[in-house]
C-alpha cells in the first residue's frame, strides 16, 4: 500500500522530535520499500494502458506519416518515420533501432556498452507512449500530413525479457515521478528556456546587442517569433511569456506549467520545434550554453512545486510559516542542496556548460535562498499558487527528462529522510563550490550512492561512460581558451543541441 499524504506529513513531523539516527534510517528504508512496491504497481498499470492504446489507431489515421521519436541521453530527438499502411503493426510492436543508440555521442560516435556487446550489437524496440500523439504541421511544408508519437525503448526478447531499457531518459523520469506519487505527491513544473538564433551556416546572430525585453528587436523578428509560438501551440506546447534576452540573437520562452511527465514532454517538443522551424526560415537555433566567448550564456531554469495527489494543494506553501514555506518544502530544498554537486552532471551535461558556471548571474555554490537570484536554488514563496522552487543550475542543452529525474531523486531523498534545510545564502558555512568541469561533475555523480540508487546503476554507468569517453577525453587535451577547443565544442553541440 502506498504512503498516503497525511501519513507522510505525520512521519515528517515525528522526525523533528529528536529520535535517534538509527530509528530515522529504519523508517526511511521502510518508506523506500513501500515506494518501490507502489512503483511496480504503477508500471503494470502503464503497461495495461499502453496495450489498450495500441488497440485503437483511429486517431492516427488522419496522418500520412508518423514519426516514432525518442529522446537520447543528450535530449536529441532520434526517430524513424512510418507510412500509414504500416501504422497498425508498428504501433503494436514498436519500431526497431540499435540497442545502444540512446548512449551514442551527439554526433553518433559509439562506445562499447557491456549489455549491448553481450547481444552482439542487436536492436531494441522503440514503442509509442500513451497520450503523446500530436501533429507536426510544418513537416513536409504541409504537402503531407505528419504526426509524431513520443517513445521509450525496450529490450527485445530474449535479452532483458522485453523489459524497459532502464537508461532510457523518459523512463528514468517516469520512474522518479512514480516514486513521488507513491509518496503521496505529484510534481507541477515548467522551464524557462533560453536559446540563440543565427543566420544559417554562420555565427552571425539575427540581431546584435544585449537588448533584453526590447520592443524594437522584437518588432524586427515578430513574424518569425509569433509564427513559432503559433506552431508550438499546435503541438501542445503553450507559452506564458517570451522576449528578447541579454545576448545577441538570444530569446527566452517561459512555458506553461503542467503536472507529471507532460511538463518535460513539452520542453522536449519545444526544443525540437524551435530548431526545425528555425531551419525552415533560413536560421539556426541552438541551446548550446556558450557558442563563442563573448556570447551570453543559455540557461534552462527549472521551476517546480509538489502538490497533493488528492486535493491538488500546493504542499510547498504554509501560510503559518514566517517565510511561507512548509516543512515538506524545506526538506525538499535540503535534499536538492545536498545532492547539487552530483546532479550538476545531469543539469550541466556538456563540457561547454562549464563556461557558464562561476560567471555573473550563474550558479557557483551549493546554496539556496528565498527570492535570491544569486543562489543556485531560488525559492519563491508568495501564495498557494505561486510558491515554488526555481533551480537555476540547468544549462540550455540539458536533457529535460534528466533534469526532472535528478531534481526529484534529490528532493525526495530530503523528504523521505527528513533532511534539515541549511541556512540561506550567504550564511551557510557548509556551502561548497559546484564542479568546475564535466569530469569533476561525473565523479560527483558516481560517488553519490543515494543518487545512483535512485536513478539506476545502469543508467549512471552508461551516462558517465559516454560523457567521459566521447566528450571529456576528446576535449581535455585542448587548451580551454583555444580556438581549436571551442571549435570542437561547437562541432559536438551547436547544431544538435
């Protein structure tokens, strides 16, 4: 039986009563066991829902072609397209792709993975997930009706007995959401996405200057920007605000928040819509953190709060608290702060990301604060609708599925174990520097046993291996400020991320 919200809150209150660490650890282990059992029940329900969805393909028949799209480790959209005459069989069984493609490099370099080698570099099944069908109105310039489904990957029998590939980023995210739901919570979240747009084939921004919130700059490009927003709405991605940002050719879009995996599905679709439509307009959009030295940085702030499953109350808000923050919120923040060094590897997942950290306005320490723009974890406590945590750590190219997964795994550790929130920045003597390189961040992730257990050992091993071998090693021998090093980084990230 899953933990009910009231029981969990009572549990948290009891933990502030001074009982010994051994008792707390035993209770936490019991809670985790209950959560894991409920996760398995949730997976079975998802499997049954998927089987029901496969039986009805009428919604798909309005399309001529269907993209089966999955997010790899980098958040890059990988797909195969299927013509309508093969919809039924492919929706039932899934398409097949190389079993290790999730862990290929950004430019499809391959590094050997034990599990994939043991099956002689065979295939995996890529299966559509319920409720993800949407149109791609710009595809084929409207000459053909093209739809898209978001997918997850599965081992093909006999290897892995047809079970999900645990390293699949969307699956990793859903697993954390199921753990969260088993504890009596649901996640309400969204992103603020920054990206740059260049004239295609160049590094010439489509506008010059650091003209943040400029009407003049927006008026020069409003046909492109408003057209982009219109297309985003058609694929189910709804924006709240958008504007020019503090860099040449830079924009920021704030997306509408939503519950569960839908929030990260939307962010994944947002990135790909921006990149595809930009190309069709003769531009090139990139979420790469810093394409050239004088450029502003692209960030991807992640705003989120916990809500009850039953009553849909914002459980981060407490009007009786002087700061407006609940006990649950403080435990959640404590968990994130505790694991910030480890989750940097997932929130800042490229060697180029570390050109952003330790610069003005960017994160630098394991810190938090209420409405503090210089803290890595910024908490906004206003009212029951507008109390949330803004993680300022993620960089533009971060995979949204892994940002969510890392955040939930860290925050839930704080809640389940009743971690005490440290003092706010700058009054926390225990605050340490964030990693200064991807290599350092990968070591921090590997060394954090709680995060490895929560995210899955196989996922962490795959992620660390491909990042170290396919990104860190090829760039480590190059001087950090050299033109050759930056050109290598652009080769890895500019076009694909």
